[in-house]
C-alpha cells in the first residue's frame, strides 16, 4: 500500500510537470514575441578635422560620428539588420559596406564635399573680382569692392541611440547636427521602428485604423498643451509654436510599451529657438485607433 501511494505521488508529479511544460509550450506558441530581443550592439566613434589646403590657419570642417549598430541578432538576419541601420543613419550609398567601412566612407565624402564647396566659393569670388575689375576699370583687390577669399568652417555630428529593444520591437533615434557658418546649428531627429518578427519598418498604416488622422491630431494637440503647460493654442503660439491647429502625424515616431512618441523637428510647428517637441501619447488614450493584432496593440497589452 505504501509502495502504491509513493508510485501515485510520483506519477502525479510527472503529470503535473508535463502539464506545466505543455501549457508553457502552448503559451509560447500563442505568443507573437518574447520579452527580450536577442540583439547585441557595438559602437564606432570617429572624429575628423580637415583644414583647407592642409593649413591649420585656414577654415576647416569637423565631423564626429557615434554609430551604434547591431553585432549579433537572434531575431532576424544580422546582415539585413546592419544594412537597415547603415541605410537609415548614414545613407543608402553606404549600405553595402561594413559598419566601420560605412562610417569611414561617410566621413571621407563629407570632407570631399566641404573641399568642393570651398573650391566653388573661391572660383565664384574670383569671377566677382574679375567682373568688378572689368566694370570699374580699377583693381578691385585694392578697393572697397574687394571680395574676400574666405570660406566658412563646417561642423557636423551624427549619432544614434536605442530607445526601445523589447517584445520584437526595436526603436531607435538618429540625431544629426549641422553648421555651415554662423552661430547657430541645426539639429534634426529621425525616428525608426523595426518589427523584428517581419524584418520591416513599422509605419503609421501598420498600427492605426483607416481615418486615424483627425482623431490622432486632437491627441497630439492635447499632449502638446499638457507638456507645455499651456491652456490654449494661443498660449502655445506665444511660446513659439505655429500652425498647431493644422498639425498632423508626420511618420516620425517611436514605439515602446507605454505609447507612441512623435518628434517634430525645428521649423515644422515651432520656432528654431525651441527644442524639437517630443510628443508622447499613451496607448490608453488611442487604443480605439489601433489596428487589431498590430504590433502596437500587442504592446498596449504588455503587463
């Protein structure tokens, strides 16, 4: 009897274990994505400065690149993933190169373009001097009509950052800062969301029901008002925004497990003096706009 009891307990334990494994396998089969994305990253960081004619007394261009890129992937082809990063951060002409090779080629091309711009300026300046000499009949180099053989220094920085890397979604942001003479630099932000299960970039049409624009527009305006602590659109305009009533979703978004983040670059709906607005809308505010079974709808249900 004792042997029978022990055998029964043993069999029940085995059955319970099998049931547990079976339930987890079924749950895994039903799950469209795992919590952790099996991706590792590395960074290429390079800075280069080039003076015109190799003379440190001359104007120069300065470029810095901090390129974060995937080095291993268990979700999709590493080659495809690296190509997606290179194409959208550095540009399509470089997407057949290795990450480090693409960065070096990008920087080399930047220096070449700067040198070409300087050469074009010098040629134009020389033509103006010759024209002034012809019109005035005097040596323009000794007159008030003198056109300086001077060119601006250029600056650029380019970097990307991983914003969200879970549940089959990879969101990253690219920041590019340019200055081609003058005190002010222009910063721009480009956002990308990649569905690792399909290998495709996620678009608004992938996640929203048809006709989402108007409803989403209202949510964007409401979020802007809240983030700026403004009571009306007029108050937003006083802060440096413009055209807010016509604001539309601009495809420049990020996804995480909390909601969607839209970035509007300087000059889109705000003055250049303001930082680029990052507009966050939580899933609970737009759940009715999400396509059923879309990746955004699944993220909205992540607990």
